[in-house]
C-alpha cells in the first residue's frame, strides 16, 4: 500500500478515484506546522534559526497520517505545485521524521497542474524529491513576515493604539489606498466646455465634436466658461449657415486580438468586474473547481491549478481547443498557427500552465446541473476566456469624418463597426475605471464623401467638470499590486482581506477608503519606515525571494541584509519618536479657547481637531466642521432625550445614521437608529439579559446580550434554544453555507457539534 498526502479531503476524494486500491489518500488539512507564536521564533543571532510547532487543530490529522503510514510501503507527498505546497510537504516530512514515524520508507514528491486521471497517474509514475530552493524561499518569506510583524506591531501599540499590527506586504498596499485618497482630497475641480454639432444626412442623424476653431486645435481647456462657449457657438452657427461640408473621410480596418488565458491576478480582476466577486471569493470557488466536483460518475477536477503567473497552455490542451473551434464555429474562425502568449512575470515557471478548463469539451451549460451558481459562473468565465484565446482575431471597421463650418473650423465624427467578430463572439475582456471608453464602438455613420454638404440641425455647448482619480476597486487594486510588484498573485486575496480585518480600510460602494486609523498607521510607516513601504524596495525584495526559489540566491544572506538596518530603524523609532509625533498633526490654527496650537488628533472614534494643550484645554471639534454646511438634522417626533429632556435628532456619523441628543456636546446620549429586536433567548453567559438582534457599525447583523457593556457575549449567527447535546451549552446557532446548507451549530469554539437541518427558505451565506 502507498500513502498519498494532499491538503484537502475534496482533493483526496478526487485523486483516490484515479489511483486505485494500491493507494490510500489522506488530507493534511493545510499547513501542519507554523512558527511558535511568541518572541524568539526566528533567531537572527543564530543563523535565523526557526522554531516550529504543530498547529493544534491539525494534530489529529497528523496522527491519522502517522497511523496510515505504519501500514504503508511508501509515502507520496502530493500537495499543491507551488512554494506553499512544497512547504507543507517539507513540514510534514520533517514532523514525521522527528517523531521517528517515517523509518526507511521511500518518500516521493509528486506534482500535477490539474486533477485529471492522466495528470495524476503521470505524476505518480514520475516523482521527484523535495525542492529545497522552494522550501528555502518559503522559509525566508515566513521569517521576514514574522520579523516585521513581531517588531512593528508592538511599536504601533506604543506609538498609536493597542491592538494594531503591520505587515511587510500589507503596508505598501495600504499606502496605495491612502495616497489615492490624498490625491482625491487634493483634487481641484476645473470647468471646461465642449462644442458638438448635431447633423443629418438622408434622415440619418449623427453628432460631431469640435476639434479646430479659427485654425487652432481645441484642447480640453480651450473653452473654460459659458461666455466663451456661447461666443464660439454663435460664431460657428453664423459661419455654417445651416450646412457642414465634408472635408475628409478616413476609413481603416484594425485587428483586435484576444486576451491571453487567465493567470491568478487577471482571473481575480475579471471576476470582480464581471461577476462582482471579491478576490477571496474568486480563489475559494476556483479551489473547489480545481479540487474536483461530482459531475456525474464521480468527482473530477474542472480547471487547472489556480495559483499561477504563466500564460502557457499545454500542447494537448491547445489541440483540443483548436479542434473544438473548428467543429463548433468552422475552420475560418481558427488562426493559421496556435496562439502563443508571452509570460510577463520573471518568476513564472513555464512548466506551469495558465488557468484553463481541464477539458474544453465540458461546456458550461452541460455542467450547470452539477455546479453551484457561483461555481458555474466562474467556470463559464474561465471556459470562455480559454476558448477565445485560440480563436481568430476580430476585424473592426473604423471611420473618422472631418466636417467644416466655415474657414478654419473643423468638427470630427467617429464611428466603428465590428466587421468580423472572431473571438469576440465568445468573450471580450472587461475594463476598469474607463468612462465612455467604447462610446463609439457600435456607432454607425451615414455614408459620406469629401466635398458634399450635410444638414446642420444645431450646435450645442456642454459644460463639464474634471473628476478626481477613482478610488481603488478590488479589480484595480489587484492590477496596481501586480504592476508595482507588491506581493504575488497567490497573496493578493489575503492582502486585501487583512487590510479590511484590521479595519485599516473599508469597502464603500465597491471602492476602498482608508479609515482614520489606517491613515495614521500609513503616515507613521511612510514617515519613520519609508524604505519598507517603498514600492520599489518591496518589489526588489519579492524578486530576491523569487531568485531564492529558483536557486539563484541564498536565503540566509538575504535575511541578514534586510534584518540589521530594519532592527536599527525599529530601535531608533522606539527611543526617539513620541506618541504625540504620530497621533497629532499640527494645523495652522490657534485654539479659540486658550490660544494654544490646534492639531488633527486620533481618538477612539476617529480623527478630530483638538487643542495640543489637552488636558489643560478640552477644546475639540469635528474634523469636517469646516467643510460644506452639514444637513439640518431631522428631529425625532414624539420623543425626547431620556437623560436631559432635549429633542432627539437623526444624525449622520462615520458609520451611518444614528439618534443623538440635540444638546450635544453637553449631553452625549446616543442610540441606534434601528431598535434591537429581542429574540427572547436568555444570554448563556450572564443568564441576566436576553440576546438581541442588532447591526454592527458596517451594517452586519449580529446577536448580543441586552445588558452590554456589563456582559459582552455576542454571536454572528442566529441563536436558537439549546442545550448542545455534546457540551451542554444552553444556546445553539443556525449556520447556513452554500456548500453544507443549514445546520445547528454549537457556538463554543472547543465544541464541534453540528447537525444538518432542512431550511429551504434560508438565504445561503457567502461562505
């Protein structure tokens, strides 16, 4: 018997089907070891020695592996084909060796980019040894992240606020978001006007934009006010006398080639644009498609490995796609030679492939009955992109017509039409933050020839204002991270979720805004740790880690080179920077109460303006008080403040609307706009209050004790009467997921009780 180790039970189930009775397949459930979570886990003074310990929740899985290993003749480590997968295999190998459970049994490393019968059987038939270059690169990365986190986080606690943390890769990403917000705040709106002509030929209407006036080219800010716009319009109307003359007609045909097949970053971007998926959701669903879904006749991997920088496609995949295109669309839709795309990433391993269906013959519509809605949508996106990348280019006919209104005045009308759709009949790549990019894409113009006259219906002048740069969406942030070389595709989802979990940024209307705490943390890091949040520095460090993974650089000297100057900077900041230097930003204004200096300060509820002579002077005001006049608060009819008797008002704060006393700041009574809904279930912690349904600051529903803050018991899922049959806890919760449906669950972390229930009307949760 041969024992095969993979990360997840879903993957184990799929692979077992392909290997037959001589192989037992067991899951490690991810990483089995990690650094001890305390100081000294990485020791720079002794060659960066790293102290690992087994992850508690996975101890039982390691014991299962050890038990199966006793009966096995050989061990096959079949974790994912990347740096993390290599590290999991190495940790498992080291753990089994240290416990003397391995003996002299042969150990093989097997790697496959897709979970299909052919790929798995080929990998097992051609194993290799563990790659120490990949292992060293992962160890170096883990050591760096530990050293940065364990040294910067305590510094943030002392200089800003308890509970904060900083990361090697997340901090430059936070800087991107904060700098974009600073650009938006510094933006000065500018007015400009455009002049357009509405014309007609043979009852076909079209419009043209003024490009030349009085012999001079019209730029964006050539006309900046209504007076000038009116003058230009009237001059043109007089010169045209109801007719425009066709001066020139330019016709050309351009080719448009398909986008390359997906890599991790482009999949995350397109899924955000077209499906509205977060990066994390995209990777979770892609993992399910990779590991295997039962499509009738057992589980099968539907896509190749989803963490990749390579746009390569296997030769057999290309042949299958070209055959499918010929059969489905005809040979005319096939380019003469297979398309070969060039990989941009320096570290992309050409042996790896782009993200593609394991078989293009599995059409999305045929799988619909076997996939969840989100699985089906993501699979269809991958399938279409892969198919389109090997199809013929599209041909687009473009026309540009110059029309004159008197001497030296030119209007231009543009239009285009798809002559031959080619790959566009299957798939067209989305775009970010481009307004009106394809306005002319399908605009048809009437047939015109140089020298003829067309009827002028009217000349319009339109007012416009410049707009600030857009805030980052998930798609545009992933694109920026990739362009700057911050992190790697496999880490983008965790970078984004970490920034949100730390409450350094919030997602508002699908755009990232830095919180007040995020701004202060970013200001501290950019001011005192400039090089460590520098985009070029971060990118160079990533490149060096990649060089370690290729065996071109040693990992210990790399850590040494980073650590010494970093530690010096930490120690210097600890000794020489005061808390007030970080949390206060002085402004050019005198305190009206005591004559002292005012500053922007960070408080428990965000930034505000306060006197630097605090506590001797308690003058404060809202940071936005000087901005546009606030909306008049709406008075709550029929109620008064329970503390002072003044009128209650509906006010707007950082986290939406709330009810507050009109006598603020003398009276600070506030209450939520939505009254908590009592469930009638007694609080299992204090037994004095009841659990109430409430909304968090960001609108997420949770349930907490009515006696808060005396009792802080709270759960996210809906509570129901218990007790738990396993541990006796008096309250259970109803948890609903797309994969497992509805279940009664014990909210106690140490208890794993779960009982499936029928709940057809329950809305599926995100995860």
